[in-house]
C-alpha cells in the first residue's frame, strides 16, 4: 500500500506575515521540511502544494516534490485537487492531507493511523481530547471522488462531510496544534516568527526517513486551518 502525504502550503498567511512553509520550526528546519521528514519516517512519499510566494518556497525546498496551484486564491479545495492529481500520478493507494501550519505531529502517530486504514475504510482522521485533527487520510476511491466533485464546495472540511470518516483518538497533541498567528508562534518558540535558514544542498531528499522528528511545545490549542 503506497501512502502519499499532501502538505497544503499554498495560502497567503496574512496574519503570520511570512509564508508558513518557510518559517523556522526547530533545528533550522522550516515547517515544510519538518513535516516532510516526519511523513517520510512514517513511510510516506511527500508532495507539497504551493501558491503564494511559490518561488521562495521552491528555493527553500529544492529536494521536496512541489506542485503549484496557480489559482490558489480561489479555494483551499483547488489546492487539495492539485495535490491529489500529483499523488495519483505517483501511484497513491492512500492519501494523507495535512496543513503546513501544523508541523508538530509525530511519525509514530502517522504509522498507527495508516495501519488503521483497511479495505472497507474510506476516510480516517485523528482526534485529540475530542477535537478533530489532521492529517485526514483517504482511500484512493475517496480521494478520487473529491478530485472529481464539482459541487461548489471550497474547503476540505466541506468536501468530506458526506463521507464516512472514522475518528481515532490519539495521544499526540500535534494533530490539533495550529501555528497560524505570530502570537501562537511566539508562545511556542519564545520569539517572533522568523524564516528558516537557507537550505543545505544535501543529496538525500526531504521526506525520506532521515534525522529526528522535530516537535514544538504543545501548550497551544488548535486555531483552525489556514493552509490552502
């Protein structure tokens, strides 16, 4: 079973002031780099969907497979569909959808969620203390239905309403912690938002099981989705 993670990183990030994909998470890694590493450790291929400030994000992440949604302003669901097309081309059997501003989840959590996907399950999402979290994990068939639908929906949440989504309690607060404002960033990291340092030119791709997973402190609660 091939699992492909789609990291949604196309949004404008007006409140944060910087593209969230290139904000520093921990250990000199950007939000997007941390997520690519974590998903890679869980055995996933990784695709990032970019839009606003696409060139800056590409420059920071030369080793990550990135697809651009040129109409990123239209809707979050448009970015989801762009990622799904790339995932299908990559031979995905299972797709994981995750916003870039939630970089602190654990690889062990992802492994357990992927393992829970059976032949009769079309969608799974984690929950922490009864709050729905991310990633949303879709079977190939469910993902194809989202790709093909044209019902006027603009958000991922709207698109999955009609699905049978199995919620799985986890002990990982990273599934709900959303770092989408300067205030939240400063609470977690003790400084104003800052960009990750320029990338080192490494031969090994981000999104493969290398290094250790970075995880921010978890005292903030979820503040919604903002990555398109």
